[in-house]
């Protein structure tokens, strides 16, 4: 038993609550995780839509709208905080797995992203021909990709390019489906990249920061996959999500 395991818990210790929160970080039950995390992504979409409205010249020239927009921003930030708290405090169970067509999943994600994509941002999606299926929680896969894309967007406040690539790769006797989400943003320091998957660690001030990447990592590990980050300051970031290909192809 490690020293940390034998240290008596002291509620008066300023780090006590923090340790308890970290120990409680587990993605939620299907009845909670699916709904709440989907709500989190909808909050991200609504935030993007609000940003588009705010930049409209007519809206900007109407001072009376500013309190309304400020209230909407505050409400979305509060909703994001509630989603964050719910996700990290719930139990750990899986959604049902299903044989998922990667191209279809990416197409649905792309349609959602483009509906709220902001001016100055470019999105490219490329999926390899005849990709193998993945046996996974389909909505969980889509949420993972959305999380990575929203993180990429946040790294480019002045606009830029986000690319989603999917391809089949072979590692020894295993076939994997590899998803790469690249951005042309500010990049990460080695310390930030090292801690990016730590629960609660974030460089964002509000909203869902500190939960998205740990959720992606947990999703990957639940499905026998992995996730890693390649980044350097000034050179953008690439997040690589790998999942085992299904052993049986999708039926036509």
C-alpha cells in the first residue's frame, strides 16, 4: 500500500476536496452520460451560434441587445459548468456497443460542425476508402470527435484550418482505425501537452474545460484504443485517436 493510501483523510486539508474530486472522475452512466455529454456538445454548438450572432454588424450596432447577449453567454457558461460537474461525479458504465460505419459517423459530425462553423475557420474532412467498421459506442465516438474539433477551434481564436482524417492502419496482427484531428492553432507547451488528459486541467476559464480530453481518453481506453497528442508552440496540434477495427465487416 502506498503512503498516499495510508494517509488519514482530513476534510480541513485544502487539497482534500481536490483529491476527492479527482478520485470521483468517472464518465457517467448511460442514462446520464449519453444525455449530459450530448447536452454539453449542444452547448458548444449554441455558443458558436451566439458568437456568430454577436459578430453580425447589425447586432453590434444595436447597444440594447448587449445585455440580452451577455445574459445568454452567462447562461451557457453556467450550463456548461453544470454539465461538467454532472459528468465528473457520475458512475462508470458503458453504453451498448454497435458495429459503426466510420464514414457515416464522420459525415454526421461534419454536418453538425458546419452548421455552426464560424467565418475564418476552414474545415476539411477526409476518410480513407472502404474503411473497416468499429465496434463501439457510436454516439461516444461522435462526441469524442466533436470534443477534439471544438478544442481545435478554441486554439485558433483568429481563425485557421481544422482537418479530420480517418484511415486504416496495421500494427502487427491488428488493424486499427486512426482518427487525426489537426489544427493550425497556437500549439501547446510540453507541460500542457503532458497534462492535457488530466481531469480538471484546462487553459480555458469557463465552460467544459478540463473534461473533454479526459473523456476522449477514457472512451478510447474503454474500447481497447489509445489517444495521444503531438504539438509544439506555434506549430498547431494533432490529436490521434486509434480504435481497433471490428473483426466482422458491416453488412451491405
